[in-house]
C-alpha cells in the first residue's frame, strides 16, 4: 500500500563462532514494518521460515528481493545459504519465495523457485507479469563456464513461476 515499507536485516548474534568473522550469513532474518513512509517503524519481527531453517543447523535464509504485484501483496525471494560457509554465504541452494497477502503481517509456507542452485539477482513487475532473474551457480564467484542465468515469469501474482529463458 502507499507509504508502506519493509526493512529486512540479519538478526545475528555478536557471539558468532570464530569461523564466521565479518561478513557471513550466520543467523536468521528479521524485519520491521512502516506504514508512514519510514517515519516510524514497528518492533522487530522474526521471519519464522528463516529462523526455523537456521535452527535446523544446515542452512540459513537471506532475503534477496521483493515485489508487490497488488496492494498489500508481497512476493519475497530468498537465498538459501550454507550455514557453515565462512565467505559470502555460498555455496547456495535452490532459491525459495514466500507470499504475504496482508502487507507483511504473515507469510506463506516457502515455495521453491525452479530446480537450479543460485541467487536471485533481480525481480521486476512489468504489466501483469513478475520477472525474476537468477544467476544459476552455487558459488559467489561463478567462474565455471556452465554457470548461466535463468529468467522466470509469473502471470498469476507469484502463485507459480515458469522458466522462460536461459540466455
């Protein structure tokens, strides 16, 4: 809705294990909501999906991009990280996404975007379509010649996505 914002951030402890100095994904995502253009913010809220995955001990979830195809509807794209990675959160898993229909008050169960490991580089709404660009590789540097980009489209507000191109 107009003047509504979400701010996502990592809710990590200052007591991270020593193998995770500086930039890492050790922890889970939290967010705050604003309904007045950012002048005031709600109390922090944990993204339950991210915290649950972190506590399982294998992966962490980072919020990458979001789009709003209709008032109060948010499609949030997530990066699946290796929890024990010491650098730049890779190797990456297959990205997931969540949908909120109430402006970020509640979120759907996670859904998998495609079947390739990688990171969402961008998400845009053009007309009635949501377009999502994924860099398909499992590591931050992406040096393998087999690494590529995939373009997904949703024509139903993020309910489902179809692969339409691998440039």
